[in-house]
C-alpha cells in the first residue's frame, strides 16, 4: 500500500512537471531559465529516485543520493527566487538588496545551518538544513511580493509564479517540521509536503501556459 501511494505521487508529480516543462518550451524558458533548469532537474531527480527504489531499495547510499538531490533542488530554488526578485525590481519603486548580497546571505545561512545541525543523524540533519533553507527562501519570496505589489504595472505571471513557489515552500517547511516533531506525524508531514508541491507545480503550469487564442467570429 505504501509503495502504491509513493508511485502514484511520483506519477502525478511527473505529469505536472512535464506540463510545466512543455509550457516553458513554448518560449517561457528564455524569460525564466532558472525555472526551466529547476523543473528539468526535478524531473531527472524524480526518475532517478524511482529507479533506485525499484532496483536498489536497500542500498546504503540511497539516503545520501536522496539528500544530494534535495540539496541541489534547494539551491536552484534560491536561484529561481533571486531571478524573480531581479525581474520584479526593474518594475518596482522600491529598492532592494543587490543580487550578490542575496547570494552571500543565502550562503551564510546555509553554512550556519550546517554548523548548528552537524551533530544530528544524516536524515534529521538534512531535514533541518532543508527546513532552514526553505524558510530563507520563503522570506525572499515575501520580499518579492513586496516588490510586485508596488510595481506600476503588476506582473500577473510573476505574481502567480511567486505565489506557487511560496505555497510549495510553506508546505515543505510545515511538513518537515511535523516529521521532526514526532514519528507519528511522518505520514501527515509527507502528505502535506507532496500536496503543496503538486499545487505549486499546477499554479506554475497555469501561469506559464500560452494564453488561448480568441476565436474569430465569421462576419
């Protein structure tokens, strides 16, 4: 039953991911290259994890492989948010930190999180580090929203993209925190993280898909 739910979640996630990638290939990847890179990496990592679970479920390196993927995705999320902030900053009256300071701040938070949690077991350590990185990304996403709402002409697509990312990150933080609190909350925490990820990808797809061509009425 557990395996069936896991593979069902993987299948739904892959379908949503492919929808986003397809929408991006119609021109959006030029405007949002980090979104395109993130979704491609998410697709590849999901397929690889499914293969490892099928062919080598008991391999001792599975968790290292899993957390390496998660770390890469967390770093790409930061790149996505910072790219969004750069774009929003060009349309807003507010001034915000330059890109290099945002990158430096993110690197400092990552180093501090590793130093604080280095005595934990691998799974718990990486869960806490991932939670800290997601909290930092959510803060950046809130900064992004402050730029978007003060823009002369609010960018609807960017609002949707940042909103979808914010939902995904918030769900991930809450899910990781639930799993950290108690082993009995492992399943609810995981479900919350998965469902928020689905919702985030769905919103991205709605934001990135081409606008429907209006039908012409014959005269």
